[in-house]
């Protein structure tokens, strides 16, 4: 089987990409920062898992380190505020969820608006971007909890609890408004 190779250099680091002998596509090889503790090899293989570039020993497949995007030459990702959530909707959702992460219940960390059903899972079941960006599918999460989800949805029991809490708060707000009106 023929193998194709190309070199990618970023700063003082060099990544060698070679086509797999199994035909599964290119495998990125990278020089390890230090020799593998298991076998002493200096050659690593990049394995992308959930958006993170994990470097394993090319020979014994032992975990070596998590590589930065700069090291691997891949485009950097950033966790910024959602461009599809307008400031008015963001403030509405923050107020609705009492400025508290629905997952870890912290309010003292930087808060973001996250999806209960992820965009990835939503598209798999036929939901549009508009369906996924409704108030009912958005909730307050701290940056740590939101970043930990990647393209996964929240577990069903947390989605159900969040929806139940939202409806309960809406009912309490509506009951309070009805009592506050003059007769």
C-alpha cells in the first residue's frame, strides 16, 4: 500500500502526517515533549477526542499529554457567548434561571447560555436552528459545565428537572401578577 506524508511546521514544533496503512485516513504524528514513560519512544500519535487533541505514544499507545491546537496546527476553538442568543433573550434566560448554573448551582462563576438539547443531537432528530434557540431549550450554565458538554445534550433527568423548574417559576410569576392586580 502506498503512503503519502506531509510535514506541518508551527513555530519550533513539527507534525508529520502520514496516510494510515489501514486506509482509515491520515494519522498525525508528533514528536513527544519528553520520552514516553512506558517505553521510552519519542514518537507520538494525535488522537482527537471531543475537541481535545490527545497525544499517545506511537508504539505502546500510552497517554502522554493533551496537545494545544498551536502544537497540532489545528484551528483554535473558543468558547464565546452564543452569537445566536440576543442580549434581550440572554437577560430573560438569566433572570428566569435566577442567575445560577442549572447543572452545578453556582452563581459565583462566569455564566453562559447553553443548550439543553445540543445542536448536534437536535439536528440528528430533525430540529431546526430556530427550534434549538428557543427559550425552552436554552439555560444558564457556568463556563465549566457548558464547556464539559461539547456536542452532547444534558442527561434527560436534568433536562426534565430544568423544564419542571422553569414551568414552576413561570406559574409562580403568573400567580403573583394575578394577585397584584387591583380588583
